[in-house]
């Protein structure tokens, strides 16, 4: 029985670019938060036929202090 026949499909692996990882540090987020957002966040249409995804996380530190 194939994955399609069982109704379960494997998700493609998510790979972050170096640019994305560097921006995550600057923005105070972790790679795990980014992956969770991609998998479970709210997706909406953005400019130029692109998509954006959002999810809020608690930040329990002083921001850029």
C-alpha cells in the first residue's frame, strides 16, 4: 500500500537558508519556532502572488535591550 492509498503523505523537508537563519537571530526567534510556524501558522496571500505565514510566540526577555 502506498502513502497516497493510506491517505498519509510525507511532508517535504523544510530547509532554511543562511539568510533566514541569520534573520531569525536578529528577530529573536529560533529555528524551531520558524518550523512550527510553517507547519501550523496562519497563511495568507502576500504581494506578487506570494504567501506569508504568521504565528505569535511569547518572548520572555527584554527586546533589544
